[in-house]
C-alpha cells in the first residue's frame, strides 16, 4: 500500500510541474503578442523607418517558438523524471540561450525606441 504522505507529495509536485508548464505557455503567448504588436501593428502606425520594428517582431516570434518548444521538452523531461523518482535540471545552455535572446531583444527594443526616426 502507498504511504498517503508520499502520494500527497507526488501529487503536489506534479501539480507544480503543471503550473510551470502553464507559465511557459503564458510566456510564449506574451512573446507572440509582442511579436504581433511590434512587428505587425507598429509598422503600420509609424511614419518613417519601419524595418527595425519588423526585425524586432521576428525576434519576439522566434523567442515565442523557442519558449513553446522548450516548455514542451522540459515538461516531458520533468514528468519522466517524476515517474522514475529522480530530478532533472534545466540545462545551463538553455538558460544562457534564452537569457541572451531576452537581453538582445531588450537592447534591440531600447535602440529602436531611442534611435529610429519617426
């Protein structure tokens, strides 16, 4: 028979993993919305140079794709690890790649806001 305390811990851990997967989705949706706004809507509203906004929109869209994909891979890895009774870390390389992409997009956004002629 399974110990109720262990079953409860496992249930809570799985629910936490599910909430984390939903957080990946919220982040992906936010990046998708930013892509649509910056790359699709803003170029139609501004006079002057438009291509930097389109480039930023593409960057946010690529970030969204990466976030959705990595969230799916991560969720699968965590579920497998929970089933096997072990822990799996998010690879430091992915942390670096997503962080670097975020920094590049933030710096690019700052540059467009400050320097693109309107």
